[in-house]
């Protein structure tokens, strides 16, 4: 009989801890999601010279937090960061799959530097041509 009471007590404590833990988890996650909304900014058909005189055409989608309160200059800040970076790279830096990964990681870093590390979530390269 004492063993049965102990088992029921342990099961009760376990269920109580599980319910409290689930409640805390949901509360913490709802607070994180309430702070911002995710938006995607499209940057279409940017054409620029790169360091060795070649031309590069690129189109991007940039995933950001809520366009930082509706600031319309976000697009211009992103364009400036992207063009400033692109002018420093060589055509040889962009060759193959490794070149595309290199480009994407450095564009993400440039965008985070321009808008803040927590404001830029991801960059997707939609079009990429080097001549």
C-alpha cells in the first residue's frame, strides 16, 4: 500500500512538472514571436562592376525583421551594402558552387553589418550572372 502511494505521488509530481514546463515553454516562445514579424525584401536586377572589371548582375531576396518599423530606406541601405561588397570581389572568387556559397555568406555579413545582426535572417540569391 505504501508503494502504491509513493508511485501515485511520483506520477503526480511528474505530471505537475510537465504541465509547468510546457506552460513556461509556450510563454517564452510567444514572447519571442511577438517582438517582430518576418518580411522579405526583393532586390531586383542589380548590375555592377566587380574588382577585375567584369560585370555582375544579381537579384536577391533578403529576409528581415519587420522592415525595422516601416523604414523605407532599408532597401537603399541593402543595395548600398551589396554594391559596396560586390565591387571588392574578383571573378575568380565566384567560380563554382564554393564561389556561390562564398558570395552568399559575405552578402549576408554585409547586410547584417548595414541593418544590424539581429535584423537580417537570410539572403537568397535568385539570379546571378557574371560576364
